[in-house]
């Protein structure tokens, strides 16, 4: 009788290496700690030296070491599981998007000046880049048809070094592109070249392909032999150089990015500008439509804008790129002829009048060349509507067509492996695909306090070890004494309440607020029974000396004998530092000056890992804070201040009070079994409330449902019948703008002396239409309460039209009791427009 024996055949060594290379060139590894461990174990020193870079590690590690590791049975077991998971992820057919009934007509092209995927690819500076990288990762997770477009900076952002006095020094390191997880785009067997005319020079860019899970990101690079030294440096540094460097970079990103996508035959349905840096993509698409479809400038603008979304991140005017008009003449003057448009009409697309004169605002350009726009939190949407209200004269700021999608963070990039393992035991098997579902996280209650406490403590020890090693290297570089170097081993006691603060050191983020009452702070941190310690990290922009001074101040506080060891500041904040801190601290501190934090995401990542937030009610925390279930604490009040010193005093007082009377007591409280039951409930509440609502998966789903699908449907609709609707809209808008100054409105109403809420007020309006079709005028009766400008609108019905006059009538209900004014306004509107305020024209009676 024959006996069959089951045999497991291991892949040959070259095959294993090939699969490790496959994985290394796909950034899927960047949100999979188990995959990162495979490369780290090949050679820990190389892995760390090259910023956790799997490609560089594979290149540098010796063949002898590589073969030894790949023959280790324990290693192979983990290797097999990682490769199996990788293949399953890439080949997965049933994704969130695959289940959607409404499919897009093409791909989403997401343009951003920076992307943060992993510390080994330093083409990011901070939150904007992390958000963009996370957006791409979740687009991959959800199965969206999606591509990213950016620039490949040879020197990236800068490496931050703190000198002996705590002053930030910047070092720029040239990247070795052959060791990055990228490959060159080719066409017809040759390197693809994209051409952009800059000041009469043909500036060429090659295009690098970055594979992020299931999606591609294309990165422009001008460092090619065909370019002059000046032009080769255009993609040298992120946010470096002067305004001329910036405008040239943004031409490469916007104009070059569109041309790269065309050369690569990408079918793009939606164009998403992440900040105004990419706004020149709009003028390139206008040029395409004029030359390829024979459209006029105005028609081409309508068609280009119809499929474009703009996301603004900046809550202060100074943070938005704007260029002098003479600079636009120099760099884009040739486009006036190319687009067959006057200088005035072209510049009007981006005109922002300032006290010192008109500027060419990239944000205004982005708003006018898109048909949907959003801020990145509910509060930021409100701030943005007020900021850009001037583009819609006569409209109340609440009507300005800028919505919001609150930011999120990519859960699996920032969630510690220790917590993943714990969640694997207690959450549903498919929890990683359902992180945006609120009910899923209720199963956290099943995790015993002892297990949860141990996992968080293990992460804290790992974080402390990381910080100590970084500090030792910093002290050694300074040539510090042996005692000083040894002192690094004693920082961050793992049984002490540890609070983290890490972000860009922009002054509005108020990194030094904690030190406003130094004596009170010293009492808090040096309480012998309930001590507290803080760890800081962050970079200031190279040109931001006030931000650098904040870093230096904290560095000096850390040397104070009464604060030494209780205040720690690390250098060279990057994604690796961020991961360790958000995964290891007990509480995350954030104290920007409200309302200047557009969103913020670092606190979300901390909460994913069970670290509650201690934050100003600004950005996302306005929506995230749950005082009933205590998922964190709110510093100060939900208000703005005219006097900044008063605001700082009030917020600092609140911060100290929360520490002394709420946070410190809760952290050190033990129940009868010596467990920190109260604190574990706060940590659970942080995860349960923040993980689903502020996951990047939720954010990208919101973008898809609120904007991508809606824009695509409208763009497809107005493009039918040989662009009949596009041509009609453009012609009608042109006519309305010409005639608008001649339009005249008169309003009458029947007002009862006494009325109760709900009663109707009759409103009559006569309009001298100035030749505009009365059916294309939206006439509204308006009731406004005198005290607070709250308004109620009612659309009036066209009654008659003759001799150039049109009459409208209707009723508007009184909203509530009070004293009201009644009026009327006229807005040009046809159903094909994206919003009633698309023209930005309103005439009040």
C-alpha cells in the first residue's frame, strides 16, 4: 500500500530574496511592523543607520549574513506569514470601493507638495505631508482608483541638529536615489521626460514611480543632465529658496504633474489639490482643453474646474502662497498668449488685494479653478469661509461654498504592534479592514485591565529606551562628559506620568506655554509621590527664528537643575520619533492658539495607542473631545481672545489646573487590586472614540462620498452632447457679468404689526433685469434678525416679465420671536451650476 507523505517545499534562497525585494519596493511595509522586522533582523545597525530603509538594508547587508538569516526556521516562519499577508493584500478584490454602486469614470489624481510615508523617504516636513501619505495609504486600503503626484526632493527637508546651546542647526543630506523604493517611469523603452517652459528655458523632469500598496505615486525630478545647474536644483529641497524658487517648483508640480499623467496614459476623472501649491494644474488643463477641444478660455475654465477639488489647510492669510504680479508676468506671461486671454483676465483668476497692492494668490487660483473646496475640520471650515468671504461680496460667511472633511490618520501606520496583537485576541478577525466602524471598538471592553496595562507599559519602556539612545548620541556629538552621557540612561522613569509634545515649532503652537508659571510647573513635576515628566520634539522652519528660539528655551529649561530629567527635548523630529512618542507617552499635549490649528493629527495617533489628549479646543479636538466619557481633557474655553497675553494666561492656568486636579490624580489612582482601573477606562475611551471617527479610512470615505462621486457625476453630466452645457454656462456667465452692474432691484413686503413664529411674511420684488433672462435669476426674500444677523431665506416665484422688468412674489416664514428686518436679494443661477454662489454675484434690494 502506498503512503503519501506531506512535504513542505521551501522556496529557493534567490526566490526569497526576490520576494523581500518586491516587498521593499512597495511601501506596504511602512504600515506593517512585522514586515519592518524582517529587514531589521538582516542587520540592525544598517537598518538604523539608513533610517529604517529596507531597500538600503538589502543592498548593504552581506550575502553571508543574508543567507544565514534566510535559513533560520524562526525567521522563515515570520517571512512566510508576511509575504502571505502582502500577497493577499495586493490581490484582494473585495474592497470598500468594489462594493460601491457608484463608480468613478476614471482615477483620482491627488497632488501634494509633500508626502510622508516613511522616515527613509524624507520628502515631507510635517503634518501636511503625513496627511497626504496617509491619504494614499487609505486609498490603497479601500481600493480606490487613485494616483498621487508630487516632487522628489534630492535633499528632502533638513536633518535637525541641536548644538550645545540648544540652537537648531540644519543639515541637508543628498539622497542616494538608487537605495530608495522607487523606479523610473519609462515610455517606449526610454526614460520618460516631462517638459515645462520656465523663463524661456525647457526644464525637463524625469518621473519616479513609488508603489504605495495598490496605488502609484508619481514624483517629478528635475535633477537631470539636460537641465542647467539652476534648474537641476529646483527639486533639491522642500520649502527651500525664495519666491522665484517656489513659483518654479509649483509650475513643475502643477503643470509638469498633469503632463506626466498624460504621458503615462492615466485616465483621470477627479483632480484633487492638497493645498494651493498644486493650483497651476488648473491652468495646464485649461490649455489642454483650448488646444485639443477648441474651447474658449472661459469654456475651458468651466470644464477644468468641474472635476477639481481643492483642500485648504491654512487658517491664516500669511500661510497661503501669494506672488507679486510682476513675478507672474515674468514666469507666466507667455501663458497669456497661449491661453488667448488678456493679462488682466488671467491675473483676475488669482487676484487678492492686499494693503500693499494686488497679489497672485495660489489659494484664490485654486478656489476659482475648482468646483468644490473644503477645510480640514469643522472649525477650520468655518474659519476658511470667513477668510475667503471677500470672494463672495454680499454673501454671509456661512454661505461661502467651502465645506469640510475632518482629517484622520492612517491607523495601521501608527498603531503599535503590541496593541495590534492585543486587538487580534479580542476584536473581530477583520478589524483591520473595519477601523472606521464605531461599533467594532466596543470590544475593547473585553480586554482585561492587567493585559491592557502591561501592553501600554511595554510601549512606554520601548519609547524611553529610544529617547535615551537618541539623547546619548546627541551628547556624544557635543563632546559631553562621561557623566553627561551616562545621565541619558536615567531620563524618563517608566513609572512616572509622561506627557508628550511633538510637532512643528511654529510660534502659534505655543510650545513654551507649559513654562509660563515656572515655579508652579516645578511643583507639579517634582511632587515626590506623584511626579510628572515631559518629552518634547519638533523642528522649526529654517527661516523661522522665533520658532528656533522656542526650541532653545525648552532646551535650556531642560538643563535647569530643578527640571533636569523631567523636561526632555529630542532633536530631528521625524516619522520614527513620532511613532515612538505617540505609542509610548501617557498623555498627548497640544496647546495651539485657537483658532489657528486647522486640524492637527498627532493627537489622533496618540489616542489610537491609548494616550488621551490634553488639548486646546481647536482643530479636530473640538469634534473629538468627549467630556462625558472622559477620553481626554480640554484646555481653556471654546472661544477666541483679542488680547494674546490674556489668552496665554488663561490657557496656562487651565493647563496647570487640569494637571494638578484631574490628570495626575487619575493616573496615580489604584483600586483595591492595585490596578489603575480609572486610567484604563480613560485610555479605552480615547481609543473607542478617536479610532473610528478620526481614522484615515473614514476621511477618505468622506471625500469619496461628499466630493469625488459628486464632482464626477456633475462633470460627466455637463460634458454630454459635445459639451453643450459647458459652452452654455460659460456664455451665460460672460453675459451676466457684463450686464450685472445695470441690474436694479426693488423690494416690498406686507409686514403685520404683531406676528408669532411661523407666520408668513409676503415679499414682492421688481427687478430691472438688464437683459438677463428672468428665469436665470434666483430671487430670495430675506428675513434678518437685527441683533445677530441670523437670516431666513425664501425663494420667490417669477410672476411676470415685460419691458425689461420682472416681478417675483412669495412668502418667508418668521423663524422665531424678536425684531426682524425684511429684504430681498438676487443671485444669478441655473441648475447646471455647482452652487448658487458660483459666480460670486449678489444684488441686495
